[in-house]
C-alpha cells in the first residue's frame, strides 16, 4: 500500500471521522484547513487511485467511503516508521522517546502494565 502525503492523511482523517462523505462534507470537517475544494477533490482522486477510498455514486455526486480503517493504517504506518527510523526495533523507538523526555516514568510504567496484562488502552 502506497504511503500517504500529509494532504492525503488530512483528508483520510476527515473521511475516517465521518465514516465517508461527499467532498463538501469532508472539507467542512477538516478543521482549520484552508484547502481549496478543487485541491481536496484531486487529493481524494489520488486516495481512490491508491486504494484508500471508493466512490459510491448518489445521483450526480460521489460519496467517498474508506476502504481501510484508521487502525489498519496506523499499524502499517507504524511498522514502516519503526523499520525506517529504528531498525525494526520498538525497544529502540521507546528508548528514543525516553531519552528525548517524551515519555514520563509514569507513562512507561503504564506501558509495562499493558504489556504484562496483555491489553491496550
């Protein structure tokens, strides 16, 4: 599956939040975005080409529905991210965030509890 650009990710976030929508709805849902309608329409066509959304025709308009869930995308993205930047080591990634002081001792303890209890939050 092709990686998404920042614009495509923004559009997909809106599509996931709405569980699909018409371009105007997707645009209105993109809080703080100054993206023109035509740019979003082009971005959504790219998402369709990449296999992330499918158009469903309603009269003269198309409603775009996600073909991949946000959870599936996060999983693929994180695997790629960890592979590219941390040599496929989640331990390396966590240790990076600890060194950068992005993870507190309490958060690290919560992660350890999740691992020990084999569940996620």
